[in-house]
């Protein structure tokens, strides 16, 4: 890296900057393909793009970073450009980088650390969060990205198959608790089996949901205690492939034994809403309209949404969200998104209904939005009752 001349400084006055670890920022991983547990620097200045990493990461970064990226050793960068006068910390590095590149104004993601921003501003460098997505093209997935999401989804499906095996093999005791291998089958035990299955496939999961009965009336209740026959069991599995960083996401709802009529009706209504939405979703349809399609089907089937005794009931969340390097990313399928869905986006379709009196039902697939329709990349059957 050469210091900017006065003319170059004027031309490169604005730059773009991220400071984060790959685990904290999908944007920095997307832009570099470099996985690091500690924060490092990514910058754009005119046509130049580069990273500055600690000495211990330098060799690996040279091999793994995307082609076209300049890769700098942090300690060598200080030595070359500061004449040994700067202290070796991130604030000093960012200020030095700004001076070397002639940057007076950085555009940063909304998650940019406030302390670094304040320090740069105190030293005359403007820092402004991006008005929208830092990398809008992340929304539209490449063929390679779709392949990686599909691979993560296969791992999620494999873990769901493990759940089915446990539920099918389980017996029912006098208290209607499921029993497997002489042990009461609990949310915790099934969650552990899911996580072990994912780990064996090279994926990691946090927040896996196995909720039963009234626990399932809360969409993000992880579930606890014994699983019981005759009650809804909602299983939501969303693994991150540890090699690629891409996520999968699947939800199914089951009942061990005979399902009560109201649970059967809820299941059929949710399946109808999911399938109708999948039939209608295409590029150009707004996220709000996709949500409305599903909600209208639930309403038509007698499962309305509202508030009773201060508690929401019915379809109490959005229809879906983008999936990629983040488990929840743009675009959203919700009444809050009036924007058209773009071709190439990968989204979940996951209607659900929830009632505190008995629980909830949710079904979730992943689809790729195409010009005139969408293609489902989830390959897992949908049914309710398990003998």
C-alpha cells in the first residue's frame, strides 16, 4: 500500500470500512471469505480493497482471502507507515489507515463499534452508518451460495429424521410421557440428539427448538421437560455449516399418537397457508403481500389473529425471512416489508398459529425466488401424527 498523493487523496476521500470478526459480521466474511475469531479490518478505497490482520493470521489470510484483496500484516503496517510513533491498538490502526489512504469519510455497517467511530470522529474523520444493507447484493444468492444453503438444509433434514426415529421408537407411559430406552424422552434429550447429529455432519446449532404442549404456544420457547402423547411437538432446527458459514432452517410439528381435533384442524390450516404462499411467491411480489396470502388462508380456515386478555394469539409472527450467511437476513416476508422480493433471494416460508390453551403448530420450508415462481429446496415430508 502506498500513501495517497494529494490528488489521490481527493479522489479517494470516501471509503468503506468494517471492523469485526467473521463470527460477528456476515458482511466481513462475505467480502473476504476469511474466517477469524478475532476482529480484523476490511476496507474499500476507490478500486482498492484489502484486509489488515494480526501477524498470527497473516499466512492464513493470504491463502484464504478472496482474490483481488490486498492482505496486510498489522504489525508490519504500523512499522511501515507510522515510523514507530503510533501505539499498536485498533484505534491507532484505523486512524493510520485513514491517513495512508487519504480517507476523510468512512461508510460503515450499522453494527460498527461505537468506540472506534467516536475515536475517528474526535480525530476529524467522519463515520456514517450505511443507509441500508452494506452489501445489497447479498440478498440475491449465486448458484454457489444456493448450493451451500441446500447442503446446510440437508443436514437439518438429517437431524429432523433423527427426531422422527426417536418419536417413532418411543413408548407412552401411564402419565402420557414418551419413553425411549427406559428413559423419559424430554425436550432436552431430543435437542441434544439433534445437536449431536448436526455436529457429526459438520454443522453447529444454537437455540434448537423442541417444544411440547403449551410451551409450543410461544414460537421461540426452546421447550423443557417431558414430551407427551396427544400434544403438539414443534421442532425447529437451524444449523450453520461450519465449513461454509451458510445456514439451513426447517420446522415440523408432530403429535405422538392421536391428535386432538383442534390440533388436526390447525395443522391442516397451517399446511394450506404454507402451500398457498409457496404457490404464489415469485420475484416482484412484495414481502407484505406474501404474508397476506398466508394470513388470508389461515383466516379462511377459522384461525384468526388477535389479542385476548392482553395476549396475542393466532399467526403472531412474519411469514418468513432471508437465509444465507445469517439465519435471519433480508428480505422479510412480513407486513412491514412493502418492497418487491428479488429473483435469487432465498427465504423461509413458515406460517404458524399459537394458542396458550393448547400450544402451537408451525411448518417451515426454504425456497429460492425465481422470476415467475419459487423453487423449494426443502426435501422433507409433512405429516402430523406418529404412531
